[in-house]
C-alpha cells in the first residue's frame, strides 16, 4: 500500500509526539512514586495518637497502627500512579492525534509548492510539447531550484530534438537527391536503343539496389518520426486504415501468390493516422514477403474493452521462439536473410514498435506452430 508524503509526515509527527509524551509520562510517574515514599532520616516520634490515645513506639497498638498507615500509603500510592498513567495516557493519545492533524496541515502547507510544480510538469508531459516549461514562481528555495533544473533539462531536450529534426530533414534531402539522379541516369542508359543486354542487366541490378537504398532511407525517416510522441491526436477508425493498406498491397500479394483474408471490425482509436498506416503497411508487407507461394495472410481488427487490436498472421518458415525477443530490433532479419532486397531492410518491425509505443500502445509477436508469425498491435480505444 502506497502512502503519500503528507500522510507519512503526519504519522511521524504523531508518533514522535506520543513517544516523547510516553517517556515524559513515565518520568512523571517515577517522580510521583518517589514523592509518596516515606522520607529517610525523619526522627521516629516518641508517641503516636491512635483513636484519641497516645501510645509509645514500642507499644503493640502502635505497631498495628503503623502497619495500617503503611498499607493506606501503598494503596494511595498505587491509586495515584494509576490515575497519573491512565489520565496522562488518554491525554497523550488525544494530544498525539492533534499532533498528527497539525502535522497533516503543516505538510500540506509545506508541499503545496511541490504540488504546483508536479501539476505543471504533468501538463508539460501530457502535452508532449518540449517548448513548455514549469516556470515556478516562488521563493528561492530547494523547490524552485528543482523546477529550474527541470526547465533547463527540457530546454536542452528541445534544442536537441529540433537539431535532430533539422539534421534528418537535411540528410534525407541530401541522400534522396543523388539516388534520384542515379535512378534517372540508369533508367536513361537502359532505355537507349544501342544498349546491350549486359548494360540492361547491369542497369536493372543498379535500379534494384537504388530502390533498396531509397526504401532504407524512407524506413529510417519513418523510424525517427515514430520515436517521437504523438502530438496531434485525432480520432479515426483503425479498420479504415487497415482496409486502405490491404487494397494497396493487393497487387503485391497477387504477384507473390499469397492469399489475404481480412476480418475488419470497427476499432475506433486516436493518433496520427499516417503513422498508423505505416505501421499496418509494414505488418502486411512483412507477412506477404516472408511467406511462400500459395501461402496465406490473415488480417483482423477488433475492439477489446478500452483497447483496439490489429492482428496480422501469416504462413511461412518456422520462427524459433528465441528470435521473438530480437525481431523488433533495427536491421534484424529473420533467418539471417540479408541478400534478398525484396524482403526489406530489417526496419519494418522496428517502425511498428516505435509507432505503437508513440501511441501508448504495445506490440507482441508469437510464432505459429505451422510456420510464420502472429503479430498483435494494441492501441488505446477512443470514441470519435
């Protein structure tokens, strides 16, 4: 059971007060007991009056009277100490409760600035806007120092993120331009009337390699884009996105002689539909390309409580269970296939994972006994 700092502070205040009071009450009881003890050094009286008669100390009646006085003193002493402990204990418990209540109020007053800083930090975190700041306005104390440190960290993260975005934009432009030029030059050379068969075969190979590089750059950009938190959360139906992806992949599936089965139930969610489309596209392409002629792919969407689910299963080569934990790593290829360019660059499932996590979702993979994989993506459910 988790307890708040405020409650712990209040309980500590009450406990310290009760313990301190208990020690003090014990000391008072000892003092009272000692005060009621007969004093040493007092001279024994020559006579004692009992029932109006004076008796000398050696008289028998005097001894009986002395015993009665001692007995009365012991009873009085015990009752007094008992009353001190009983009344003092009850008063101590009541005072301990008051101390705990005072500690609760004092803790609330003390952590009020912390709550303000926490609410501001939560607002910045939920907005996914790195330009937001806590901006704590208060005395120059430890809390303000902590808030200023968090603001400084957010500033550094914002500058780093902006620099990364600019670098990615510039790098994608610089990388795509020569690839586009290469593709154009090779295409022109292949289409020349005097091009030999060797030149044409070489040109086709170069075009395949060029296409692979273009696909790799697009995948890296999508991976970088998916790693950021989703800023623009708009409602959409996951089934509509998946249906569009399946329509686009129909020709590739027909060329690969793979049959695609679809069962798309409504699955309302929210986020960036473009990124989710890339997620679904990677799953469908992965299921088609890592398959065999005559194979099958099953794609379904459905709503489950507060989540929506996309499941893509395919036939294919058996996948060892020990590879499941690593298939979502960048540049990871099943069965060590790094030569066939038509099977991608090994970033497809990595993009699926980062896009799902950016939408506060999850992705899991399970090997099928007949061969192939079953990959399930869960995203938050949100009604339009």
